[in-house]
C-alpha cells in the first residue's frame, strides 16, 4: 500500500498516477483510471486499502484476460463465461483436476484431496474453502504465475544421500577462480567477503593465491594492482562459513608463490584454524579410487604441489615439533660388505622392540650413509637350556599391561574373594628392566612387589631375589621359596598358592600345537606372521604322526614327525622324548640355515597380528623388515646384518612407552611404525635420536631447496596433488590422488591430439580443474559445458561476474540440494553405458508479471536459448518474442508473431534452457533485466510459471513468466 508523508492509509488519483511508473505500466489516459476508480467504488477519487486491492486486481487482469482463450480448446478444455472481471465466474474442482491431469501431466492430481489443498492456497474467501472449492478467474491466473506451478520439478533439487557414495571423481564440483577478487583481474579489491559469498552459494572449490607478505603470507593476484588480504583472515572466514550451505568437502586450491619459510607458516595456520576438519591422511592408503563425498563430510582438502618420488631423495620429520616427512614402502633392503668410502656416523648396541614377542631384543647397530643397519638379535650371553622354562608355568604372566597396577588388582580380587592366604603370588616381566622380572605377593591383606634379578656369565644364567642366593632358572627359584622362607625386606613367609595365568594350558596343549588343523590352514597362519622362524606343530590324520611347519626365508616348509619306540623322531634324524623338548632344543640351536624356532604361532598371536594389520597396515612392512635371507656382504655389519632402514625416507618420533622413559620410533609415510628402539642408558638413546634427527633435518633443507615446496605443505596434500604436465602427456600415467589443471581453451587449441575418450577415462579416476585463460582480465567467464562434457569436475568460474555462464553454473548446481556436488551421468562414469537418446522440447512464451524496472517503464522482450549450442546454426538453439512497449507489469505475447519453438536436445544430461528478459531500446544494446536457467532434465510439461532471478541468480519477488512446455517424442 502506498503511504505518503502524512501517513494516510489511502491514495488519491494524483498520487496513483505518480505511482504507475514504479508499477512498470503505462495506462491509455486519465479517463482509464477514473473509470477504474468508479468501478471499485472510490469516493472523491480516493482509494482505501480494500479499494486499492480491487484496483490492482483489475489492472493485472485487464491485459491478461485474453489468456483464458488458451483453455477453451485442446484436452480437458473448459469454457469460462462472464470473464470481464477477475472475481467473476468460477473454475470448479473437477475442471481444475482435469487441467492438472491432462494439461499439466501431474499424476499426483488423481488424489482429489491434494487438488483441494492446492486450491485453498489461492482462494482468498474463506467461505469458499470447502470440500468442493471453486476458483475465480483471478485466482486461477494467480496460480498459473505462482511458484507452485513452477516449470522446475523440485524433486531434482532434493539431496539424494545414496548418490553421494561414489568416488569424488564421479561428480561435477562447484568451483571458483581467484575467489578473493570482487571485480576484474587487474585493479579490483580482494576481500574475505568474496570467500563468504562463494561458500554461501554452494561453491566447494575455492582458490587462494598465496604470496610472501612482510610478516605473514598474503593473498592477491600477483603482478597486478589488486589489493591484498592476509592469508590468516581468509582461512578464518572459510572456516566460519565452509559448511553452512553444504556439509560436503571443500577443496582449497592453493596457488603457491611463497618461499618455503612462509609456506611453513601457511601450513601451521591451516592446522591451527581448521584443526580436525583438515584432511591430512588418506582414508584408505591402498584404495585405487577417491573416497566419496559422504566419506569426506565436513573435511577441508588441500590442493597443492606435493613432493614427488623423484624429488624424494631425502625427507622426514618428527612429532616433537619437527617437520614430518613422507616415505616410501620399500625402505628395508638387504645389503652386503662395507664400502671403502662408507662413513660411520654412529655405532653401538640398541634394544629393538619385537612386536611378536612384545619385548626388546639387543642388536648391534650402525648408522652410515643415512641408513640404520642392524644385526640379528644378540644371544644375551646364551643362558643355559632350561632358563626359559618359566615361560610354560601357570604362575608366569609375562608382560602385563600397566604391570604393577594390573598385578595388584588381579591378586587383590583373587585373594579377597577366596580368603586368600599370605604367600599367594604371580610372576611377571619387569616394566623397566630388560630380562628382569617382578614377583607380586599377597601378604597381610595387601600386595607387595619385589624385583627378581637376572644375570648371565660364561653362558650360565642366574636368577635371584638377593645376591646371596642364586638359582639357574626361575622355576628353581620359585620351587626353593615354596619349600623355604623368604627372608628379605621384611618378608618372612613361604610362597604358597599362585594366581594362574589367564587361558593357561598344559605343556602338550601349548599354543603351537594343533590337534585338528589342515596343512593349508597351517600355511595361512604362518604367512600371517611376517617372521622367519615362526612355527607350529600339528597332528596329522595318520596315527602317531605330526608335522612341524616353519617359515624359512618367507617360504613355508614342512617336516614329518613320527613316534617310534616311545620317542618323537624329526626328519629321520632327531629323537626326543617330548615335543616340548624338541621345541626347546631348536629354540636354542639353529634348526635350518640361520633359523631357529623363535615364534610359536598360537591362535591368540594370529588373531592379534591380524588385528594389528587391520589397524596399522604393519603386516607388509614387518615382512620386509624381519625376513632373514641371504644377506650380501656390502654393509658395515657384514654377514651379521639382518636389515637396513633408510632414515632419509622415515618419520621419526620419540616418547615414553613399553615401560621405558624414551623410545625412538621410525615410521613410514602413513605414519605406520616400522622400527622402535631404545638403550639401557637414557643419554645413549638421546645421542642416537639426535644423529637420526640431524640426518633428517639436513635432508629436509636440501629437498626444500630443490623443489621449492615446504615439507609441511607437501604432507597436507592427500587427494589433490597438483601435477604439471603437457596436455598430450597428461593422460598417460596417473593415479586417483592427482589433479591436472587446464586453461579453458586447452582442449580446443590446434595441435591438441588428445581424444575425448582419453580425457573422459582420466576423469573417471582422477580430478581435473579448468580455469580462465590469462587474457580474461575483465573476469569474463568461459563456457563450462565443453569441460563438463569431458568429465572435468572443476570448471572454475569468476563468481563475481554475472554472465550467462555463471547462470549455467548456478543451474547445474541447483541440483542435488545445492550441495555443490552433482553426480555425472552414468555414461560418463561407466564406459560400458550408452548416452541417452536425443529429445525434443517445444517452448512458447505466453505472458509475464511484475518484471523488474530500472527507474522507468520498460518495453520488454524474452529470449529463450537451449545451451550449449551443439550445431552450427544459432537460430536452431534460440528465439525471441516481440517487443511490448511500456508494460513490465503484465505483458502478453500471443498471436502468430510469437510462435512456439521446437528445440532438439542432443545431450539431455547436460542441456540447459535459459529464459532471458531484456529491455528493448532502438538506440542501444538490449539490457538484461532478469533471467531463469534450468537443466532440461528437470523441466515440467504444461502451462508453467518461470520464477525469475536477477543477473546474480538472486530471486526476484513476484517476477515470473508464463510459458507452455511440451516434451515431444522423437
């Protein structure tokens, strides 16, 4: 309602005349208005609110009464009498239902209740909102121009969760070029608000041009007069708005111009701002395809250069604040005798963690030429046979998690519930000392812990609580104190009952013995344990026969055991009274070559190793590290060398673990543990760590100088590794983690020999990004359709430019709920599928309402285009209506001068219908006032409203076209 400065709730004839230009219409003369004032019952040429509403309805209806003739012929025709007033005549429920069914092809209209619900939306009189509602003519026309009658089928705008489970390469991704700019490429302002706007519009790939700043990195278009913004401010804005419009992943396309120092700053800012949103590790390192949008929800993906294998002569870092480095899988090799020019950087004895036995073993080690060489496990003064018999005793619990705490809890629960007697005990491995043990004893209703010492001299092992009384084995010590008092540190008691080890079995039922296991299953078990010397014994089907299966140099070998004269005979050579004696013998002596029976393969061990493989993917790496075969002589340790770790290709970390104050860990590029070591003396561990760290830091510096890429930035790149190759070689060798970038004219240049099928095949596996060529300094956009047609996922457009190609982009990404990800058609994803057949669509522009005006009454016309053009003749893909002078409120285009146009749609999956409303002017080029662009796949048949948007694809309230659409069978 018009309100003047006097705050009147009315309008005079004079005031209405001045209001008409704003309403975008010219009336024939003053008499026309006077007649309408009289018709609505105005007094003294003044309209109140109700009268103005009637006047407005008359004004709208005046020019569009002729539209009713459209429905007096054809299927489901109906005739409306007395149509000279919008509130006169009626359209009954049955006629409207037939109109929906047969003109609009609305199958849901078979449900009469739904038709009634729709009609009540437009009926102004509550008295007519009955079970059998009726439309006035004005209400029926309002429906035709309404959003409820839209040309666009809203089901195509809904998110389909199942469609978001394909690899990332199977989607078109809403992408922006030089996102920070607000205008042209040479002089415009850079702004964080530009990032906010793009993300709010559903953009999922945004660009950051990074340059060295005075104190910190900045973003701007280098070599131009565009303004600068801080990198930190940009990523904060991105973090705040990345997942408001869409929860699916955002790709940060970083165009790097910073030196390595400021690249490190960038990397730290990304970590600090995005935190756990930042994707830094692959979801599945062995996957051959990219993860899906559903798998990557809420993640920020970095697109940047990554240090390649050829550049990776040196690299790595540590988790103690140092740079992290990538590595490659084959870091362990077997090598031979020392080279003459080999430089020894560190040598000595290290305790290396054995994840099978869950304990440390001593090795002779050398660091030379950036590699760590290590020997076989040392015999540790070769204790006498029998010194390990406690391993098979029920009171021995081995290594316990949280040692002392767990022992106390178990003994307390065991004794308290049974009125336990003093002297109840268990023995376990020490938390702190290699080859030492602890005995935990229940006494005086509490648990006491004492250290059992171990030493070895001239091959003889000794176990003792006090140095005054030594025993040749742990079993002897325990048996002695069962018969004699312990008189030590206030104790004065016998060892009595013991807390049995969980799942303890008798000797003949030890874990390495299987009474019902096939040879094939035995081989499967042994292959799961990546250690030479892994073994098991199984019962064969023949009576009194057994089989010893051993892993030797990665191969499973089987040896027959049979009983003869009460003895077990192995390989017709060795005789033993018990299988346990046989195992004990070859645990101490070499069985074959350099192999001993070192790793008993129990069901529990197989289960644990399988679980570790699933969680850490260690299995393959263990096999490379610990398989002992023929070792060449060219190494510092000679024939004693077991393996070598290339330090230059490892991460390094240090922390307290396994009951040791400092353990050094070398990891591969996925940060999976490869080898862990420590020393008996803390200072020595620190020395080894510093040698490793110095090697790594030296290599980092050399590598960064060579590649100009900071390791910290390289490590953040997982699925979008920017690769620079010529167009004709780019599709030869690739993997799913790479991204290729192309200028918008690369595919159409002369000399381009790449076939479209090769590009399509590449885009099924990996990602590509197409960006505007350098000559587009005005920020004009290229046509993204040819790139989309080739399967290119990211057609990066200038979002600040409101042109036809941005309209296409907005139309495409209105699909799938505006998530920024649209699943490509099946024929693009699967080469065995065919393209859909061609279609035809007939369009006729009929009328419009409430077109926007630019400070004066417009003379509009409508242009309709089918995009992209796939033929040579432009006229086959577009048409225009006639000009209508001085009417933007309710123009009508009927008659022979505005015939329908039939378009042939070659590729329905990637075709768009664009409606463009412009102002005609004989003295200048037409000015676009409004537009609406839709994918052809979602256009509905019948008499349809086309809701209009401005050139920035923002909705224009009330502005719409009325068109007729017919899908024609080919």
